[in-house]
C-alpha cells in the first residue's frame, strides 16, 4: 500500500492524494470522489506514511495497523467510526493488541476506522496492497552478476550551451544625457 502520497488535512473530512506541487500550495485529489482541488501552503497536512500508533513497546506505523485490520476483517470494511467507545476499543484491541490505552485516545481509534474504510472504498485495501516486494540482488539469467552492477549509474548527458544574451543598444535619450561634471573644490 502506498501511503506516502495520501494525506489528511485539518478541517477537511476524508483523505486526499497529493497530485502535484504548485508555487504556493498543492493540487490534491479526494481518494473516493477523484475530485481535484488546490490547497495553500498554510493548510495543516498530515502524511499517513508519517503516522504511527503507540504501543507499550514502540510506535507501530499506520501501514502495519491497516494491515492488521485488513487481515482481521478479510480485507473488507470494518466497524463505523461512529460506533460506541467500547466497540472501538474492542476493535483496536483486536487490530493492535499491545496498544497503549493511555496514549491512544478514542478519537485516534475513530480516525483509524474511518481512514481504513475510506481507503477500502477507494480500492487501496486489497491483499496485494500489503505484499512487500523483496529486493532482487541476483540476475536470474546469470547468478554471478549482481543486478546492482548491471544497473550502474548512467553518465549524465553533457549540458547544452546556453545562447548568449542579446546585446541591448543604448537608446538615443541615454546617449544624449549630459554627464555630471561636478568637481570637488577644496
């Protein structure tokens, strides 16, 4: 699952995908409606890729929590974020058994359930989305040659010379302007 381009915006419901960057903001796309809008740099944005949930041992990335939820619910929608606090805590206990009950609030669990359901509806939650690609180090055709050697960095193309700036001719008014002839008396 690629969360690095999925964001949450303070004050706006839903989740958005970063499409491109502008001089003074970003173009974003709602993950469910695919409607594109622009936001300014002053918007408070949270990347889902940078969010983690507290456990008593460590912080668990949101990606892993989504994976646990997906496996527990057979990659289908989960409970509503409007469920009771008791149901949400039971859901969280099943999704992340060792979660820190004092630092993970009900509002955090509601967001988790809501975001999971939004991503599911948008097609981001599938069994294939959680498969981690293993880096290949050997070329199957020739096991002695590592792929890193084959994919050696390419040399950069030589830079094209910039055309010279056009020369600007002085206007007749500039030529006719008298020079200052002040001398220091002393």
